[in-house]
C-alpha cells in the first residue's frame, strides 16, 4: 500500500494533517508537497501528471558480495531522458488512477494501479502549473520480470519508450559505481526527485546513503569547474 495513501485521502474537516515529509537530501531542490485532497481541489488551470514506480525485493548479490536490495524499474524515453512509466491525465475525463492505468497499458501492458498505491503529490517547478502525482507498487521479483518482458511487446516500445532499466541501489567501493553513476544521468521533470523521495520514504535506501550518492555526482562537476578556473 502507498505510504501516503491514507494521509492524502483525508477529507476536509476530518482534522489537521501531520506535516508532509520532505526529501531533505543536500544538493536536491525540494518540491512543495501537498496532499491528494489538496491537489484535487486545485482549479482547472492546473495539469496533473501521474507516474509509477514498480519495485520488488531482490535477494541477489552482485559479484557474490554486493546486495542488490531491490529491483526498481524506470524507462529510457524517446528523448534520451530517464523517467517513470506514466504521463499526463486529463481530469475532465479520467480519475488519476484510470488515466494512469490507460498510459501504463500503452507502455507496460499488464499492470493496473489503484488509489492504495498512491505515494505523494508535489507542485513542480517552472512556468507550467503541474501537479506531479506519484505511485509505488511492490511486486514479487517474478512479477516484475514478467512486466519487463511484457513491456517489450507493448505498443510504445521502440517509439516513446526505448526500454526498461533497473536502478542500481548500491554504491561500489570507488564511491561512484552503482547509484551515484545512475543519478548522474539526465532525468525528465520530477523523476529524479521522485526516485530519491520514494527510496527514502519506503526505507529502501538509508537517507545518509542517498545523500552520499547525490554528493558523489557533484564532485566531477566541481572538479571540472575548478580546473577551468585554474586554466
């Protein structure tokens, strides 16, 4: 069940909600959280995007010594950016979940999410008024693998979706291999924030490890800037 489902669905007058969690990882700009109920009360000038993280506990060991922890699915998009399955939902015709499942059917073909999988909502940065809704569903490793196979035969494969990828949740001894190198890729919109937020909220990676991975991605940039300044 989504960690924020019950909180986000609280109706008006039912009491004061506890503070919504924030990411709190240095180097990653915070997005403003809001409850599902607050998001649904926004006016027609707002667009709604819905994306989903599918994941499964993974007992495997890389090279026989590095715990894989979880298998987390993301997509390589047509524009070369990494993102989660999903897209924009037209609230005039669809509920959040119906719209999300419609898009998932084009890219994955064999999974349906419900309100119980709802995790969080955030206001996005930029000139457009968009609320980014995020869902998370835990599966078995076998179910996740079935989705990976199904995705290859979906309508969007090779068009809007170039392929599925798994997120490495470990960091190798060089402090760059694994999650730090993955985070150094280019992500679409709020995808990087949502990935880090979900990993923290669902206790999939310790917060200090997330902070270390993000910090490691900043070092090459700082070194290049220092070298350019020295030249």
